[in-house]
């Protein structure tokens, strides 16, 4: 997954015909299923996606949330949690129960960017407890527990671009030519969120970055010669194995023969398209790489959304990260590729030579 994001960013830089210092922005939707998985991985670490927010040292009290459900409401994130609350006092070696409650906690949380624009947070603006019949509760002890323990923990959830930035940076360094390192690092450093808004199905944000302030002239990318093709096959086989393994994991998790069949078909089609693009082969004059990308997106996008919902925890986050990266490229193509991103056979051959050059450099410097 990191390789895919790295390749996308490297291509964005290397095939830009003319760039400017003006900030660029790409609209992206962060689905609530993504935020829910972030919530589970950061807060709900107990059994069955539960979070014990407070526990009395004598065992006479606790506050536990479970099964969070997210949606949008009037520009904010609405979260519903099942709640198990117990308040008591330790007296004579026993617990005297003062309050025991099982119900629902509703919070409204405002998507907010930090000063750097790199971290998306969700501070609580409203919290309301309900009983199991849906009646509002205004019990002082309960409200105090929610204020002291629930609101701060729920507000800790964040989506941090800095984490992705570091991962992509490490991946890029493995194959990026030395003369492009500074430009890519500058692009990564400029990445930030902008114009955040909670919608019905997810958080709508703009991913903003500064294009490199230089002109890169594109030159024709001829077909790879025999030696280059042999070198390229080594890297391509590694990526092919990666995606083959991802398909197996996706099939195992989703338990869907249809998903496995479709993803396998896409993998086989990718092999054909990549080889045709590298060798400059075409049947009807159309670009095999571009046709593959366009056709595959229609089949792949709904499957990835399904996988994102079905795969648990961090595994789902990986697939949704892949989906977001693909959404960005798809949007760039739709609006005319304002940064010059080129999804084509020539673009693939430029990328192949970039990888080959990096491998050659690493071979020379290896002991």
C-alpha cells in the first residue's frame, strides 16, 4: 500500500510539465467507516470494541463505552455509544451502589484542524445520555462521569497526516533518484488538510500541497530494451507478489468468492496492461495502461469500500488508505490533471526507468 502511494506521489512530481508555487488542492472524502476504525484502534481497545474509560480502584465504579456508530448531523459528527456505568462507594469492605446505568451516549463532535493543518481532531461540543427507551437523562453523577472521562477520551481521536508523510517518505527513499529527493520532500512537507466539513457519509476535506517551483520538460519515453525489461521484471514481480497476497487476505477476510474472483481478474488484467505498456504494444491505438486504470476503477472502487467495512481494525485502515490515494488520482484525471499527472504507457516507462536507476545506484553503493 505504501508503495502505491509512493509511486503516485513520485509520478505526480516527475511528470509535471509545468508547476507553480501556488498551493494545489484535491477534494477527498474521509468516510465515517475510516474514522470509526481510527476510533477503534486509538480508543476502543477492549473486548468487542469496548473502551473502559474509568474504573474505581476498589472496583466499585466504572464507565465503559462500546459499539460506536458514526454519522453526520448539521455539520458535525454524531456518535452513538452503548454505555455501561456504575458508581458506588467502598464501605466496610463492600461496595454500596449509588448509580447503575446501561443506555446510550450521544455526542456531537466538530471536525477541527490544528494550526499546522496536518492533524484532524474531533472535540466534543455536546453530550447527552439516554436510557434504553430513548428518554433523556440528566443525572448529576452521570453527567459528571461523562464530562470528566468520556468527552476527553473521545476528543483524543485524530487523523494525522504526519504519520502517512513519514511512511511515504521512507518508501520513496528506497527508489527515488537522488536529484528528485529535495522536490519530493518539499511536496511531502507541504501536505496538509484544508476546508474540513462533516457531511452525511463522511468528512469532506481538501488535501492541499505546494507544487515544486520548477519546470520539468517531458521527453518521449521509448520502449524498454531487453536489458531494461529484465531489470524491470524483478521489481514488478515483487509488486505482483504483494498484490497477490493482498487479494488472498481480502478474500479470507470478506469470505466472498465473488470478491476474490473480481480481484484476481483485475490482477491478471494488470499484468497484461503493464507488459503491453512497457513493450509499447497496442491493438487498437488506445493506451493499454490508461484503459486499464479507467476500466479497473469502476470495478475496484465499490469492492474496496466493501473491504474497508468488513476488514477489522488496522487492516481496514490499510485498504481505506489505498482507496483514498486512488480517489486522489481519479479526481486529478477528472479535472484535467492540473499538476500534470500522467497515467499512460509513457508514464509507466518513465517510472520503470526511475526504479531501474535507483536499483543501479543502490547496487554500486552496497558493500
